[in-house]
């Protein structure tokens, strides 16, 4: 089952569901968040909540995408209560690009390895613990809240001070915290984590700065477990032509950590278990156009697709104008 959010013909918010190859409107609900709240108080989770409301007319998802009416597959009524976070060095090929950026390789003695390669090795050795055991914690970063999310099809803004505007094709886990403080996994979506790799390359301690950028995810939410093998395509389109294209792999068969281990090390913090909050957690990537020397330009289009997730995620790049920082004082 896939869920999506969109604007209907009257520009009202609506929810669609894809079942057995057909997409239809879910009656009587304006958001996936609203649907989740109903599922938390019922039995059978999201599928039962959808069934209880019934289905309306069929939807043309491609038309919704062409007309720019798709929304992120979940949001929060207060964007400050949607948290975007992520983990890095989680995929079997993810260390190569990062390590090259930091001028080292895995054939050097441990004392000479970059911190990135050391972290990657830790994941290889203890990122997939047996059920019930705790594995090593991954690299983790905070990206922002709901204010940084660009809807599918809409421009991803890059600030004027950025040194790079690069895509990161990832899988995002989607969670809502229940009234008892328990995280509930809804499913997974395609994500473009979007980072500033030039800033990161200057000094690894700038990683936190490089992640404070916008992002996008969706358009569809795959309700259920993450497929073990994911093989999609990430591409950049410039002036209607493919500038760069490369496959990306994900799913636990291609990762050095289990999803359960990554989830534990995020939600072990009480801060991230506040009732009602939404979490979009990016699980990392091993494929970057930056690694192939690509420098993006305004109006380039990022496109990330994988058939198991429905519609591709597309966003053009927009460069923002310089914004002065005006600090006031109340003393």
C-alpha cells in the first residue's frame, strides 16, 4: 500500500492510496497525519484506517505530478514538530566517496585512517547485531524541521552562502510518536537529502553546517517493511538532457547496519520520543554526483526513482538571493 498527499481540484488537501495498481482518494481525511491519529486509536494500523473511511474517485498520479499538486507524503500541522535527521556511512559503498574527500584510504594503518573510514569499519563489524542485542551507533546528523521540506516537484532552495548544492538519493524512514511516547514506523519513502559537499570537504567538522539545507522526500509513502534490496536510479537533468545518471543501492542487503539498529540509536533519546512528533530519518547513500565531479546549476532537475516506491521524486534546484542577518536586541 502506498499513501500520498495532494491538492484536489479545489486546492484542498487530500490523501490518495494505491492498492493493487489503482490509486484512489481516501474519503473524509485531509492528511496522512490525521489518518495516523485514527490508526493509533484503532486496530489494524493504517490499512484498517484507510478501509474504515472508504475510497473515492480514481486519481491520475502522473497528472498530479505534472500539475505540481503533490505534497510531501506526511507533514505536521506545526512544521516545528517534524524532525529531519539522518545517518551516514551506513551503506557498503558509502565509505569510498567520503574517504576520498578526506584524503585517506582503507589500506592505511588504523592510526592513519580518516574518522570516516574508522566509523565505516565499526559499522561493518557491529552494525548488524543479532535480534535483541545492541550494535554500534552510526554517524548521526540533524538536518532541520518541517520548514526545510520541499514538496515533490517543487524547487529545492540552496542558500546564497552555499558552496555546493548536491543531491543525495536515500531512503527515508517515516515515524510518528504515539501518545505513550512510543515511536511508530509508518513506512519508507524516497528521499533527496541534499547537502553541501564542498563545505564538508573543507573540514569534516563542517559536516553539521553542510547538512543544514533543504530536502525533499516522497512523493509516495510505502506502508510496510523496507525491501531488502533496493536498486534505483539517480540522475540530474539539465536543459532537458540527462547530465549525469547512476544507479543507487539500498535496503539491508546493501547496508552495513540494520534498520533496527539505526532506529534504536535515534529513538534512544527521549528528545525524539515526544508524543505527536513526526520523524523523517534519512538512512544514508553511497551514490553522489559530486563524487564524479558534477557541479550543479540553478534549474538543474534532480530525479530519484525506484519502482517499488511508485512515482519518482523530482525537484529543480533554485539558488536563493543573499539574505542579511539582522540581530535585534531586547536589552
